[in-house]
C-alpha cells in the first residue's frame, strides 16, 4: 500500500489567501515530507486545501505530489532562495536558478490533482523589466552566475537576458528523468518557462492548465527540450510567449550536447494566448524529428504553427506532421522562418543575408513537413509565411486539404507574420514562399488577398 503523508505532519501551515503577506514558510515541511517518502522508497505527498508558501522543492523517484481541490503551492519570489543548479537555459547548458519544482535524474514521478502550482511571477517579471537597459551582471546573484558561467557572453540567447545573467527559474522542470507524469493541475504565474522537460524520456503531460499573463516575459507554456517519447494532450494554455514548444539546444552548446528531440505527440490542446501555438525551435541545434501535432485549437495566438531557426542555430529538422489544426484570429497561422531575429543582431551580414552562404555544421535544415486539414480564419497579417535559406531551402513540403482566410480589413502588416530580419517587405497578406523546394499543394485555398501563394 502506498505511503501517504501530509505537510501538517511535518509542521506545515497553510494560509487562507495567496495575498496574505504574513505567511508561514513551509520550505522545511516540504523538505522533511519529501525526504521521508524518499527514505521509504516512495509514496504520496498530499497537499490539502489552503495556500502553502514555500521556497523551491525537489521531488524524488516513485513519489506522487497530489494537489487536492482548492490547494495552492505558492513559491516565494526571492531570487536568493533559488541557488545555482546545472541545467539548460534558453538552449545553452549552464548554471541557472533552481527550478521552483525540480525533478532531477529521477524516475516514476507524478504530479497530479486539481490544485494550483503558482510561481508568483509578478515580482520576477518586474525585476526583469527593471533590468531592460542593464548591459552586464550587477547584482550579487548575477555576478555569481557570471563566475559560474565564464562563457556566458558567447552563449546564445532567445531574448531572456543571458547577458545580465539574471537566469530566472522555470516553474516545473524534469531534468534527465524517465517515466514521469504531470496531469490535472493548474500551473500559473511562472517566473520564466513554465513546464520544461529536459533530457528526459517517456513523459506524459495531460489535461493541465497553464496560465501566465500575455505581458509576462519569456513565460512559455510547455517546452519539450531534447526529449524522447513525450505526449502532451488535452492541455489548455494561455501565456506570454510560445504555447507548446519543441527544442533541442542552441548554437555550439546544443551541437555539443547532441541530444535531439524526437517522437513527440501533441493532441487535443487549446492555446488561447501566446506568440505561437505549436512551435519548433528556435533552439534546434541537435535536431528535431518525428513530431505530430493534431486536433488542436490555436485561438488568438500570434502564430498558429511556428517553426523558427537561423544560421548558427544548427540542427536537422524533419518528419513534422500537422494534422487537423484549427486557428482563429492569428497574425499568421503558419510560419516557417529560417531568418528568426530574436536574440540576434538584425544587422548581422551573415545571419540575415539573402545571398547563399557556405553550408556548415551550424546551418539548420528543414525537410519532410506536412500540413493536412489546417483550417485558419481571420488571419490578420498574412495567410502564411515560409522562408528558407538559399543554401538550405525548406524541402519536401505537403499542404493538403487546407483553408487559409485572411482578414483584409486588419491593419496588421504582413511584416508581422514572423519575427525575422533581412527579408524585404510586401503589401499583400498572401501566403509567401521563399526558398522552398519540392512543394506539393493540393485541395488547398487562400481566401482574401488578391494573390494566393506568392513564390519568391
């Protein structure tokens, strides 16, 4: 019979309200309860009704963390509590802040229930915004990370602020884990990325809700990063960055790690706010293969299907299947972008040249992609956008049984279809194709613009 313990058994005390500033710190209670279960070979920590304030916690093999109805685990937003751990942060292996919930090299861990995991992100986001003009590490914790990460100036960034080394914690991270499950719970107000399986295999994420304000910086919903055999199903996501993202490391760091992301299935999910619904990249260095996204709704996201990379990001991307996806009121429903600009100098003459460059180890490639039964309405910037590199065209693309309807009354420019640099502007909201070869379009319609598919 599974051993089951509660926080109260270890001196824990719940607050009645998450806004109560005079709260009890349950860090010790969590630590003792989880250590007791680890010493017993596993079991369940049941979190009862109330708000349980704590610092970061760590789960171990064969442990279930179950959040009962009306329970909240509320993480105290004090950076000094989240000391350095070796992990991956925006695609580079490095030291960063301890995740709020950390599952490190464990197996058979489950997080379940109907309660809430709350990262108290607002103070973190405010700190990040206050540092927007900062050019280098300044605070004690930033200087500590700069010392631990001596190569940080040359490591890639996706825009989160690596150059100042304020490496905010993800809310839930599975690091080098196997056979783990995350189901049922609501996860909200993340300081940084929200759910981050990394270097893991056989992970199930089902029927969770992820909620971050649209204005919250770098708060991706679910980032599946250099993992194998992951299923994401029935999830509802509203965030301040990409909804569900598939990644495999960035630039030299990701190439060196050489751990691709493959055999990933996303189904029955709804993304209602974010930069992209289902996203590949931009951290693509070790390769991304055999990805299926089907039967999802992307309603009001900036992009629906989003594939993004650039020169020096590296990685072969292949075997992508997008099936029966519905999109409403996006800027652009389908964007494949090899000129992704975030985290890079838009004036870089190599990264964003329209001229053919030498094909190198760090040159990304995209091939064998199919879009079947895509239905997109109210597209505000364009019907679609695909831009390959002249030395690495997007290859073997099938568009079958798809409908793209633009909102010709929208004032949004086609330039907002994706975050790119180097590509000249156009005025039509058409489906734009640049450096795409072996393209098959059947039973597919673009409605709204004067031209449908524009080849450049």
